[in-house]
């Protein structure tokens, strides 16, 4: 193998470089100078001078040798540049015209080559637009490289990423010297009364320092101040550019006016720049935190803030981490007896902002870029095979050109021009294909692409596509050089063009390219198969309820309209009653947290009769779910032991709760929790467990089930608060979306100021929770499908060309009595050898490459035997089918006609 490959590489390198690059001007000048010096010396010696004297005299006649040499070299460079530019321009125009004529003379060949490249380059352009928007496009903040996120952790509770409490935020801001500023925020939703209809929009509460930290100024108006961020200040808000345009018609006089947010009048003080956002949450309204930094000690256990900080001048990320770690000792010293930060109980983590925001999306996007690179390599191999086959058919033409004086460099430039013409044509078509592919991705799966607003076909993507087209053109444009060896060309002239011969190097290269195509396709098909199996397993996860025919939406009752918790409860009781009366509605209820993906609560909880132990579980519950009557029945959640809530539980003296199976296993492993009592921290009320229900997925389908306590929403009144924001769930007897208009009218009949948000079926909600996994699986599947088709086309092309070359042999076999089965077997065996070789190489490669998918898989091993068997076998079957078509055509060869041609 080495004996064949190394000489081929040497010969190819010599052909490319030997003719393309001229001798250096310095070498030409030196040769010319030496020639004239020698001629002058010869004339002087012929005139009777001694050799040494003749040499000295010749040098003196020439004058300053170095200056003369320098002048000649300069003039030579200028001459070469002018000649080269003129010749290259004329040759390039001539070559391009010739390449275009070649394409029009062989439209089928051109269409196949351009279409193949359009698929490969278009897929790369589409994926690069995602890479550019997600990874390369700078974040819309001032000096984003200086930004970091700060989160807390509770190792004992299993939380490595948690929120920060207000006291911790203010103390970190005051004590740290590594940060120029620190900002805190929390995302959520808010109701807004617009000029058209009430809206429920994404919102955030944020400290005034949050905007300073990010270095963002208002596009119109201003950002609220530190004084406006304190309790008791006049209520103000800042709007996003999108909401300003969407809900208020881009009114230039809107700043300074008042709107109602959550029923409260708020003064608009500014409009943010277009594109400003955080966490890709599409925040429309920003409101002050309104927390007094001097009066917050009783809120140490209330963790809800996300922190973003800006590193000081010259401060590295590692230095900031070191200082933050040292501050933990100060917290322990100053607050030894309270819920406070410490290394073991409650640590802080500082991360790079961009890396933290992107999360696993970075890995997913890079995986796609690698996969689509495989597709492009397969496309290049296909086109290289096409060009090799065509170049063999043009051997006589090339031989004549060489005989008429065309050098190796001239042929190289011609072939490269033809390759570049094909590649640029394919790149142009691929750019159009990529544009529509990106639009389709954004339309069909917007939740699967982070920072989707930054994704698009901009100048960077076009430059990438151009560079990719040129690179691929240069790559496969060199393939025809294999058929320009002197021996090959001489043989063609001697044969007079009566028969096309195929060089051994060209045949080996075509077969090698097919093997490489099959191997790359196997890797992609295996990776796609693993992702499909993972997504299938994910979709088969039991969420703990029946999502079929469930409609859900979110509403919130403002405190000014419903000031008392009892008013809130009465409103929801009336609303649920009216919703049950809608035709086609089977059951209705409501809850505060919408499964299968919601934020964790991690609330401290007291368990009567249980002792805290060092090895035992922390007295903390992952989720508190406040529900209305009929919730379990509406969601079809099973009661495993005990009973569901009923009307008697609404009595003032009743304090009952339900727990899930996971909580019973964690806290009561030796005996059931039925009849046991549990109390929220700071409350005088003990709640009795009256039922154990099945586990429900709350942190996503992939995550383990957490511990959960169910309270009746009315019971929140006894705890001193009201569940103002609730998710309504409606089980219908038909398509849930068919009753949306009636549901909206029913809500507005009760209160026309309340907007409905997140109106969707539960199936849609579950699908959105796995959007990114589905996005990666879908694209890998598409790329694997394209690779499969290209590999099949490549196999078909090589076998078909082989049949054409062996038509004489096949004709003789048929004339001697060979049957169709014998001919088919002969041809298909060749295809089988290529397919099996490629499948074996690809399978070995897949064992290494698919390990990169480990973090994306769910309940599927990266070496899943079923996938590693099915994927290569399937591809081998497709390759054999592709081989059978030209094999069958070979059986139709007329031996008499073939022999007459010979």
C-alpha cells in the first residue's frame, strides 16, 4: 500500500507545482548574467588576454555587478508580473469559457455534479449560519468577554447550580474587589394592557446595576436608577424594542406615559435597543427589584436571583474564582448561626458568561458542524469520481493538447478552473438551498436553536460559502491529474483513440473514494441511529400523566384587582366552573407549576417524627405543587395509596396534603407516610398526608423524578399568600385547540383585562421540552440520509463505469454461454467488496466518533450493538441495490455489437 501511495503523492505534487510555478527571477537573472559574462570573457581571451585578466576586464566592463543584478531582477519581476497578469487573464477567461462549454455539452454530468455540491455546500452553509449566530456572533453587550455568571450550589441537596439570595447578592457586590459591578435578575411573566388587547409577556425583575454591568443603555429614554430600585419608589418599567413595536406601534411619544403591568400603573422610562435579551428568554418588560440592601437579613433562605458580574481591569476568571472562594470564610465568620454561604453547605461558582449561557447548545452545534463536514467530504468524493471518469474519456483530447505544447502547469490550471467553475456554481445553488433550509429550521423548530434571532444568511455566511466552494473546487479539481501521466497519454495516442483505457491509479482512486464515502456514511448513519433511539426512548418516558387531549394556558390575577387571597380563590373557582360548561370539555383544574419542565422549588420542609441525621436526606422538598380540586383526575395521575383531595378538604380546619412516591421512598423508607404530618417552615400548621400519588416529571423527561408535595390552592391562604398565577388544564373529548376561542371568551367574560399566555396542548408542551434533542436528531437524520444517497450514487457511478469499461469482457462471457445471473454476480461482487470494506472502516470510525454523542444520549450506549449492526448492514444493502442496477444493464449487452466495435 505504501509503495503505491507514496510515488503517487510525489508524482501528483510534482505535476501541480512543477508547471504552475515558474523559475525564480533571481535564478533567471543569475543564469543570464553568467552567460553574458562568459561570452565577454571568451571574446577577450580570443583577443589574446590571459583568462584571469579577461575575467577582471569583463567584470569592469559590466560595472557594478550587484547594482546591475538588482536592476535586472527588478525589471524581470515587472516583466513577469505584466506578462503573467496578461497571460493569466487571457488563459482564465479562455478556461472559464471552455469549462462552461464542457458543462453545456454534458448537461447530465453538470447537473449531477452541481446538485451534489449544492447539497454538500448548502448543508454546510445552513449549519454555519447557526454556528455563526450561536457561537461566533458577539453577545449584544459591551465587552461580553469580561462578563461572568455567579451561581450558588447545595451539594447536600444535589444542586450544583442554584440561585442567589438578596443578602448574598448585596454582600458579594459590596465585599468583592474582582468585579466592577454585579447585577441581579429573575425572569418570569407579566400581564400588560396594550393598545389592542391584554398581553401576557416574558418579563424580568432586575437591579439597576444589572444594566450597568452589561453596559447597555436605553435606545430611547433611560434605564431606571438605583433610587427607583428601592422599595416605595414610583413604579417604572423599561420595554423591549419588540414589545414597543408590536404592542404600541413604535409610538415615539410612549416614554413618560403610564401603562398597566399586572394591573398596576407603571411609568415607561425607556426603550431598550433591538436584540437586547438575557438567557434567550425574549424578555419584553424589565422592572426594578425593589429590595432594600439595608433590610434583607430575614431573606437569606430566599434564593431566586441570577447574578451576572463584570470582571475588573486585569482580573482573570481564575482570580475572581479565588477571591470568591476566600469570601466564603468571611460569610462563615460574620453569620455563623444562620443560613449562609460556606464551602461545604452552600458554595459559589463563577463561570464564563458566554459558555454558561450557551450550555450544551455549544456541543450540539459543533456536533452538527462536524456531521455536515462529513456530508461535504462525501459530496467532494462523488464529484471527484465523476471528474476522474470524465477525464478518462478525455484522455485523447488531453494527449493532443500535450502534443501541441501544453505543459503540465497549463493542464493543471485548466482542470482547476473546471473544478472551480463547478464548485462555484454548486456553491451558488447551495447558498440558495441553505437559505431556505435555515428558514425552515427557524419556522419548524425555533425552540431548538438558541439565540435564534442571530441566525441568518449574513455576509459572514456568504464569505464562508465562497471559501468553502473554492476549497472544494481545488480539492476535487486535482483528481483528473491522475490521468495525465506521459505513459497514459502516449498510450492514448498510439491507440488512436479507438478505445478508452482506464489507468490502474485512476481505478484504484475511484474505488478508494467509494470506500471512503461508504465509511463516512456509516459513521453518520450510526450517529443518527443512536440519536433516533435516544429520542425514541425519551418520547417513551412516562411523564406521570396522560397528555392526550389536554389543553393548557397560563393566567395571573393582579393584586390591585384581587387584593385578598380569598378574592383570588373565588375568581378561579368561578372560572373553572364556567370552563367545565364549555361543550366538549371533560375535566378542568389548575396548578402553579406546569410539568414536565418547570423550575425547582427546593423548599425547606419539616417532617414530624423524623430526625435529621448526617447520612439521612436533607429536610427539603424539590417541588410544592398547589392544585385545585379535580387536578389528579384531569391530568390522569394515579393515586397509589389513600385518596385524592375532595370538598371536605376545603374546610378551614382541614390541613391535608398529598405526596408523591419519590418523597415516600426518600423520607419514609421503612414505613408509609400515610397519616404522618408535614409542616412548611415558619408555619404553625401541620398538614396530614392523606394520599400517595404517582411520580410526575417536573425537571424534564431526562431528569430523575424529584420529591413533591401537593397542596390545595385554597390552603395557600392559611400560609399567608395566594397562588395568583396558575396553569389551567382542560381535558377535552376532541381536538383541544378547537375550543381555544371559547376558552378565551370564557376567561374574558370573567375578567376582560386578563391575558392568556402559552396556549398550547400538553403534547406541544412536552415536545418543546425536548426541542433541542429533537433538533439535533432531526438534522443528524437529514445529514445521514443525504450521505446515504450520495454513497449509493457514488457506488452506482463506479460500478456503472466499470461495466462500461468491461463491456467487451461481458460480451465475450455472454457469447460463451454465461447466464444473466453469472454476469450480475460478477458485477455485484465488485460493489459488495467496496461496500463491505467501507462499512468495516466506518464501523471502526463510529466507535470513536459516537463517543462525542455521549452527553446527548438518553438510555442508549454510544456502542449500542443494535445500531452498530443495523446501520452498516443497511448501507451495504443500499450499496448492493445501487450495484444491481448497472449489473442488470450489463446483462443486456449484445455480444455481437460489442465484438464488432472491437
